[in-house]
């Protein structure tokens, strides 16, 4: 679809058809994003044992924290791009794209060296001293290899987000599909064929993201995009930095909250487990839970990526009735996906099949532990769609304060306090850690009801006034 046709479709096409057209590539893209780490854990868990799985899980909070900065840059600039295109401002749109690249380069110069030279300290925060030596060595090896290659990862995902922001959802999906396909091929080759173990998983990811990044850059220099990537636009532009940062803060906090929660979960299991071996097995089970959750929940987040440009463009064009209808349709779609994600992770034999993907058939005890934990942790997942869609809506229309509050609600406001308190109320302290997850899902959804209905009334009034 030509660039002008994409802009016209955002403003005029039937919402249901448009939502499907923009969501399914985003669903695939987000699923492919999740599958990078899921594929690593699939091969590591089935072929390298519990220590390697626990080590990879120990490293994940740090990787997620890096990813939070990528989301901060990508989501904020993508939302601003959609709004600027809705206003017909092509010059500012090009500046937004150039500023995204500048932020990514700044990230590379600051964060990876900071973590690399303090790696033992950072892993210590995760409870690294409480796990087996094999798990700690695996975490250290993996992180040392991937830290400095995050520049390619961030550029690939950031530029992919900009493609979605300009309506090029299929191209965005293709960018990530190329990297995932290569990663899927390289993982078994390097882990098993060359006997590199967890280092093979790290190098497979590094190479794949570099190729994906190269494809994304080529899209913007081959004159196929709505906006151009020009060297003269790469930099920080007055009036755009704070706007993009303000919008990006909400998804950044959401992602950072996920990293903090994962820090807290790993540290909690290290604290409450009876010994180092038990802690390692619980953390390995956590790794299975994270992998299964990402695999089935990323389509929910992908649907939000499909919603964002439609809401953002029509908000910028002051078409509030269309914004309201998109919001409601997005809620129904997200609810259906949340119910499906819950069913897959809690109903036998589906959740046993998920666990079997990440645990060797010879480790029966870990399989049983992980299946029980997965079922308990996700039993209330079906009810969180309202919180997820409301966060996407406020982010897309440039209302960061409300989006920040909603995105932080489930993680910081509900889950983190539960993780601190619940282990004291159970003889099996680690069981209390798992119970905190479904309780926080319920609390977050209940707290989102009021702002949702207030915004529905607000949009209805604006639509009637023709504003």
C-alpha cells in the first residue's frame, strides 16, 4: 500500500477491517519478539539442564531492563510519529525518526559499559550468590556476550516500531521475522552442532539482530517509507524530545516494572528456598513460566501495537467518535486473546505440553513443579484486558500521566507488595510467591474500571460536539 493510501485508510477505512489489518502483522511481530528468548530457552532447557535454564532466567531481568529503555525510545517516538502524520507535518515526522536513531546511539554509549563493569554486583541483586555455581556461571557468560550487541537489537525494534507508526505493519513484521528465522536456525547449530551451549544462544541472538537491524535501515534508505531517514535529521530536536519521552515513559515503566518484578521474583526464590539446589530449581521453573507467558501473551501486546497507530492518527485528526469505537473494539479483541492465553496455560493437557517444550523429559521433578507453578500463576490472567487496553489508549493519545499510573498499577502497586507479604502466610514460602501473581491481576483490573468509564463518557461528549 502506498504511503498516501495508508494515511487515508487510517482516517476512513472500516475500523474492524483496519484493526485486523494492522493487528495481525503486529501480533506476528510481537510473537517473534517473544520467541527470541523463548527459542533460546527451548534449546537450553531441553539440552543443557536446569542450571543453564536457571542461569538464563537469572540474566533475564537485566536483559529486560535494557529492553525497557528500547521501549521508552521506540514506543514514544512511534506514537509521536503517528500524531505528526495525522497532522500532515512531514518535516517533524522526519525529525522524530532521526531523533529515535540518536537516542539509540546514546543508549549504546552509556548502559552496556555501566552494567558490564558491575556485573557481579548486578547479579548479586538477583540472588546470584544463592544459586548453584553452574547457574551463576551460565548467567555471567550469557550477559558478557550480549550486552554490547544490544545496539543492533534496539535499532531493529525501534525502527520496526516506527514502521508501525507510519502504517507499514507488514514491513515491521518482516523486519522481525527475518531476525527470528535466522535465530531459529542458528540456535541449534551453535548450541549443539558446535557445542557452544549457552554461549551459542547468545551468539545466535547477536547475529540475528544485526541482520534484522540491517534490513530495517535499508527500508529507510531505499525510499520505500512514508518518512525519510536523513543524516541531517539525526539528533535531538527541541519540542520533540520531551513529547516523545513523555509518551514513552508509560510503556518504559511497564517494561521496567517487568524487569523489577523479575529481579524481585528471582531474589525472592533465592531468599525463601531451603537451599541452593531448591533455589535453582525454583528459578528454572520461573524461566519456564516466563517463556510460556511470553509465548502466549505477546499476541495480546501485539494487538495493542495494532491499536496504537489507529488511535493516535485519529486523535491527531480530531476524529473522536472513531477513537471511541476503536477503543471499544480493541477491548473486545484483547479480552478474547487474554482468555485464550489463560486457557492455554492452565487447562490440562495444554499447560503440560507447554512445560514439556522447555524441560528435558528426563527431569520429571522439574516438569511437575513447573506445570503446577504455571497453572497457579496464570489462573486469573483472563481478567487483565481492561488494564492493558486502557494503558495503550492513554499512551497513544499523548496522556502519559494516566498511562504511567495504569502501567505501574499491576506491577508496582499490586504485585510487588504481594511478593513481599504473601510468603509469610504460607508454610511453603515459595507457594506464597506464586499466589501473588493472580491476586495482582484481579486488583489491577478492578482499579482500572473507573478511569475506563470516565474516558468513555468523555469521548462520547467530544464525538457529539463534532470536535
